[in-house]
C-alpha cells in the first residue's frame, strides 16, 4: 500500500491551510488535529498507519507552520468552522475527527457547534466548560494555561527561545520524552518559529474564557459517537470524570479507553495503539495495527 504523504494548501475563510494526506480519497476520511506545542507532523506515523484503510488527513492549524493568513480569533468554535470549510473544499463526508490537546478542544467545538461529523475522538485533554474543566484549571500543573493567556508577555519571553520552551513541554507532557524524536522536535519548533505562529498559538489560550461560555451555553443532546482517550502515563488518572462530564454536557454516546504506554502525546509515543483504537471505533477494515 502506498503511504506517500501529499502536501497541499487549501484556501478557506481567509486562511491558507496546510493539509497533508495519505491513503485513497474516497476511503473513509479520518482527520487529525494537533494541539500545542505540536504541528501536523506529530501525526506523520499515524497517517502512514491509517493509509491502507482510510483517507487520512492532518493539518497545521491556522497560523501554525505552513498554514498562513487569518489565524482566526483563537476560539475553538472559529477553528471548527474553519475546519468545516476545509472539509468542504476537500469534499469530505462522514468524517472521523480526532484531536488531542487544543485539537481535542477544537474537536469538541466541532461536535457541539458544527455537528456534521460521523464520529469524534478526543485525546488527553479537558474541554473548556465541560467537567472537570473547573477543577483542572485550578491545578498548579496547568500554570501554562494562565501564562499563555497573558497579553503579549508569552511572545516576548518565548520568541527566539522556542526550542528550550517547547522542549520542556515535550519532556513534561510525554510519558517518555525520548519518544519525541529530534526530527519531530525540530519540525514542531520550525512550525512555531513561522511568522505569527506564537501569537496564533497563544490566542488559543486567550480565548478559553469565551470557549467556556460558548460550550456551557449549549447542552442540547448530541448522538454523534464520541471516544475519549487518555494516556496511561502518569498513573493515577480516571476516565470516569471525563465521561460523566461529556454526558452532563449532552453527549449521549460516549465511550472511553486508555492508550497504553503513552502520556499526553500518544500520537508520537504509541501511534500503533492510538490508531488501533481509532480504527476499531470507526469500524474500518481490519489491518495489522498492533500496539507497541
């Protein structure tokens, strides 16, 4: 099976969005959305794993890497609408949307405010306005949510120091920092050194109060299936609060599972296991996708 990656730019809503595809157009579409501090290349191995059975797609979020033009206002609803525009240009239907970190928040916003998905996968993140959000944002370990939301200061302190700042997060967020390869780190750092990229990324955090209000305001029932995934590292977490939170927010078809031997960046730490969970959830034809 050809697992060649195909790059192109999609003009959508004032943005030129960098899209990377693998697999066969017309096959079931699976779209991967990165968070901070990663880029489309976080999903390179996932794209190749998915190619035999899916039309697999990863993007650089507006303003990051090779995605240029309007970065949106940073709200996850606006990013979800931009994604919908990209899907329209690509002619995608019945999409499985899978996002981690900020990408998971965008996936929830798409599920809640846009709604035309076949299914959604959210990895290892709390969603603004959805329990246990209020608890999580008070955790001292989440200090960066508050730092990143400060006006101008993060750009001043991080610009020209992107590598040590981002390296810190690759090592802290992953269960094993050695699994975030040097090649991957260089690719992500380059994406955030692009003009305007830091401002675009920090705008995601500056918009979280608005995200919270927008998500809390709408709790009408949704029947689109949602799979919530969480890495097993560090130990001590529970899936139950997340499931109950989504159910309380109106998501009526929620399942949850662990991604073994991984932390926050499962797409790079254990892509085989992560893809296996998504493929099974999406009912894709069987393939050799054993977890590591």
